[in-house]
């Protein structure tokens, strides 16, 4: 159960509209019920009143691309459930069947103000499986789901090549990776047409779990999240999605800043990052923390991501601060970990900003949250304090 309460005398960063320098925010039944200026506040006996004395309220931060819970923190093979790399197409795999929701990294995430994540398979396979959007608390995975599936994971570039080259199997070239993705999509399209033509159950095609999982993709109902670092891989991903009329988001786009104007013409959205990591493979040779700011200035809607565990998830706000240091507009960086990922994911009716009717996911700070020394005073998910220190 959650209590109803109202914060008063707070600086409120809404993420959608201008900040409210001296405002109030009411929470009822797990939702934000009212937000406004103290000049419009009317005392009510319906909620507990909590005076924040000028402290700041921010929307819960969102990390739109991670593998949290798929690789258990501190474990080896026993906790490695991110890649089923025995066949190149594993569209039917569901992240929620692998996520260890009791991994301590979920606690580290919400203690840092990160209240929602997208997590799922890695990039070993051209088509890896179904990603899920979760709250970062709840215990049992079924209680944490915001939407599952939220997307279908696909991957281009070095990772599928290296995985199957080591096994002496296809794909070992970028051509073969693209071919495998196209074949799976064509097969799913034919499967869909067979279903549409069937007049009764006897006419239905033989069940194919991968085709079933790809049905909402080829029907334009489920977006594709495309792992791509190099410019040629980025444009291959766009080419395939345009050929099949798919909804898509570019993930990483490490060299995207080098072709930002062309990407803007394609009207893409990008999950940019990780920004705080080493150049551990050739396709990361042009990695720079300037990339998110360059994409933003080109008019590309971007979200900053950690790709946890590549960058530990609790450092998402620091990654946004690094982007500011390297030239990104400050408000754009805050939006890149709040409302932008919510809008790109199609979850902005629930999360990503401080607005009446949205989930009561937010953090309280007494300083700039994008600085190295910043730590939340409190974090709330669905109106319940999941982390709290003394601030009264």
C-alpha cells in the first residue's frame, strides 16, 4: 500500500514543460495527482504535507538499453543468460524468462534514481530476442514489468561475426548477418499471410516460434532495437528496416555523430552510449563522449544509455553529466535520461516526466543530479519510497 502525500516548496523539473521554481506535487494511489506552483496550492486534509524547503524533484531516470539481470553481477557462466548463441535467429526468446530480478544491480539502479530500464538479450545473434521494460523494484519479475515485449533485439557488426566465426558457422561476414535477418523477416511475412488466409484452424501454418515472435515486428506493431556501432552497420540497419517497413531505434550508433545530418534526414531515434567505457574492440575506435551532444544538435531525438554492465547502471546520471561536459546542452542531457527515452519507447503516458496522471516515479535531490558528488535524498517508484535518507 502507498500513502497519499504532497510535497510543497520544491523546485520541480518536469522534463516536459519549464521547471517550477517553487512548486508542489501531490501523489495519490501510486500516481502523480497534481503539480503546480505554490501560488496555486490549496491545503487539503486528504494528503500528508511534506515541506521540501527548496529541494529538487526530478522524474525517475530511465536507462533505455541495458542487460541488467541478464548477466548477474559478480558471477561467471552461472549467471550468464544474455546470449543463446547456438543459432543465429532466436526471436522467440523472452528476456523476462532470463532476468534475475534479485540481482543487486537493481537496488544500485534505484538508489541512484533510475526507476525504469529496458533490458534483454545481448548482441551475439543477428536476431536475439524480446526486450522488456521494467521498473527497478518489485522483487518478482512479473511485478516489475512495464511492457514486455517492448522491442525485438537485432545486431549488426562485429559481435555476430565473431560469435559464429569462432564456431565456424554462418554468419562470418556482414553480408551473411544481413541475409539471415532478411530471411527471417520474409519467412515471418509469409507466415503472417498464411495465418490471414486461413479459414479455420486446420488451414493454419505449422507453428514456428520465431515466426510467431516476429509477427508483431513485420506487422509494424513492435519496434526493432538495432545494435550497430560503425557507420556502414548503421545504414545497413536502416536499409533493412526501410525495406520491410519496420519501426526501429538505433542502439549505440557509436559513429552516428560522424553522419549526424544524414541520420537526421532519416528521422531516426538513437540510444546513445555507453559514453563511459574503453574502446575494447575495433568498431569502437571512434567512440567519443561528444556523440550524444552532436546528435542532439543535429535534431536527432536521443537517449543516453549505459549498456549495463558495460557501464554500471548507477552511473547513468554521470554519463549525462559527461555529455554536458563534452558540449551537450544541459536540459537536453536531462531529457536524454527522462522524457526522451520514455517517448522513444512509447511509454511517455506512464513515465519520463512530472505530470498529473503519470506513475509516481521520481527522485529528490539537494544538488545538481548530473554531478559526480550527487546522490538522491529519496527515490520513489509508484509512490513508494525505495530509497530514503533524512531530508526533513
